[in-house]
C-alpha cells in the first residue's frame, strides 16, 4: 500500500477533483476508493503522475494496463532514474530547459552555448540518464542517474568546475 500512496502518485484532493469523485466524503474514503478501484481502473490520482502515461512512456515496465506495476516501478526505481510523466521546466537568462522522462530539450538564446534555438533541440548526449536539470544565467546543468553533474553554456565564471574560466561549452561536459 505504501507505494500506491506515495505523495507523488496519490493526492486525495487531486484524485477527487481529477476524476469527479466529489461524492467521496473523506480522505479515508478517497484512499480506500483509490486502493480498491482507482488503481485497477487506471485513474489518475495526482497532478504529477499518471500510471497509464508512465506505461506508454516506459513500455519496458509492464503491459499497457498493469497500473500497479507502473506505480511500483516508479516509486521503487523509476523516479530515481529520471522517469516521469510530467515535463519539468528550468529557466535561465534567455534560455529554457525542458526535462521529461530522462531527456532534455533546450530553447532560447545560444550565444554562450546553451544549446537553444527557436526550434528546441533534443540534447541526445544526455539521453536516458538525466534525473534533474537546472538553468543559470547563461549555463545549464543536468544530474545523471549515476549522480554525476554535467554543464554546458557559459564558463565565464568557472561553471565547468575545473578551475578554468571563459569560453562557451557547446556540448555538455562532466563537472569534476
């Protein structure tokens, strides 16, 4: 039950609102409904996770209707691997990163190598390994599922982390 009630997966107020279940009078009633009916029906119980979308994005997890397996996988390992069903943005100075299901796209100005254009490019060198992103003024950062930190964009103030400064990092490089 713990995995099914993880706060990323289940929020009782959101569950009621998303699924039109306002007739359930209490938090306990919503929780009971989720555990006995909602999961099996593939209902969405939070704004940050959808078992059916997770299965579509991650076909290696289970069959197209194995919603409990999707929840179990996400809570046990998927979240730590950077798998998700919701895109997470990060905005910097005149550039934007969009992180979704282990991949990163960038858009905006690319004067300092932020890798953005008017058509957001996909940063393939980071594929299937990103768990978090952040955008600074002219630099962008990603954490891979092995815990390593990667940077691209301006190195004017030493974002590269190796004691150097200056130059643009036009491809992601690992910070030592």
